[in-house]
C-alpha cells in the first residue's frame, strides 16, 4: 500500500501569537512530549502539514520568523534546524510605520507529499531534512527555560524545548519597533 493510500492519522492544530514583540523571541509551537497540554497522543515525531501566519510590523522594524525543529538539546543549549522563514519588510515604502504580511504554506504540496515535512530526529539529527540554516548550540533552546507556547506562558512548566519539538524564532532583523504576529500550525504526531 502506497503511503498516500494509507489511512490518514489524526491532525492537530496549534495557534500562538503575541502583540508588541520588541525583542528576538524564541517560542515552542508544538511540544512533542507534552500530551497533557497538547491534543496529540503520540510522541515519536511530528509531520508538519501546513502553516499560516500574520505579521504586522510597526515603527519600521523588519522581522524574520523562522520555523523549525529542535534536533538536539540539553540544560545548557540546543540546536534549532529551520525549514521555513517568513521575511517581513515593507519594500514599497520602507518609511511607512506599519506593514502587514500574511503567509500560507502547504507542506503537503497540494497532496503530492501527503506527509508534509517529516521532523523525525535520530541521534541529534533530522533524518528527512537537510538544511544549512540553523541556530546551533544556542541558549535560546536549553531545556531548563520555559518559552512562550500555545500551552502556557513563558517561564512556566510548559514550553521547555526538547528534541523533536516544533519551534519558531521571531527575529528583529533591522530597524526598531515592534511586531504583532500570529502563527497557526497543522500537524500529525506519530
């Protein structure tokens, strides 16, 4: 039986957003091992099927929003491997104070790749993705710090990054100011 003929697993959706983000911000979008605060039950790996985002930059800030998976992590630092980035910059008139951006990503390629992006980790590496963009050995992803998450606020018991978690990095690439952002992610857990 071909993979596309196999019965589909349950899909899950998370949504997270924040207003007036003024500094670089690390977030956990899906905590793979947290079956209490997230709807999924399986904890082996995640397939990301799609993502939607909305960003409003203010006061001439330019932002990048990186989406990826944690490949290795401990109490000191971790590595996020990026599989997508949304660039938010007003190109028509860079002196405008406010710009709006909307993003849609179908990682299933309209059904041609029904498993989307497979974020399976083995021995500290992604086995289905090769990427040259990452935050390697960075304190943003250490396991002893709670980050902003759909399941709870930063610095709490939730949102502590682990291998296989889907994360985002909201980065002010240039300028000053703030951004309001919202990310919705649809995924399967295996």
